[in-house]
C-alpha cells in the first residue's frame, strides 16, 4: 500500500467519467489521446502528464458508454463508405469522390463526439474483477439481511 502511494504521488490519475482524482484502470493510448497530448505539448503547452483512468465506481457506466461509442462509430463508418460507393455509382467522377470522401470524414468526426477510449483491461482486469464480485456480494448479503 505504501508503495502504491509513492507511485500515485508522482503522477496524478483522474477518472475520465466522473472527473475526480481517483485510481483505476488506465486508458489505452490511441490516436485520439495521442492527438490531444500532442496539441497540449506543442500548441497549448499545458501538458500535465496526468494518468487518465476509469475508476471502479464508474466502470459499469464506462462499459455502457464504450459500447455505445463503438456501435455509433461502426454505423457512421458504414454510412460513410456506402455514401462514397453510391456517389461513385451515380456519378463516377473525381469531384464526386472528393466530395463524398469529405462527407465520410465528417461523419467519422461526428462519431468521435461520443468518444470513449479503450481501457487496458487485459492487463488490469484481474484486480478489478474480485472487487466487482465483492461489491455485488455485499449487496446481495445486505438484501438477505433485510
Ligand atoms: Zn469515476
């Protein structure tokens, strides 16, 4: 525990869902996170090197949001591709290709409005799972007592 505290002190971790300073499962560094970090480092110069995590309390909510984002992104990408294909069928010209690709990119960017990053689940799922099981056990115990 003492060792954990020492690590925490050097680098703060914030929950991406509730925004509180909490420990949790770290999110995976993808291109969206990399882009934001690049902007903070090079443009706004306020990179804090904070760890972004999903805390245990927010984990169920996170799972719902992540699923919603994944589904939305799939739909928008499919729509974008269909749009390009139909555009090329109706009017097979370079101009059509450029316009439809721009629309497809715009659709993709729209899907990022509900952006929810992936978390490093495979690495840190083990310590979380017993906690979740424990929490639900406590709840069912309480129910039994009542
Ligand atoms: Zn949280």
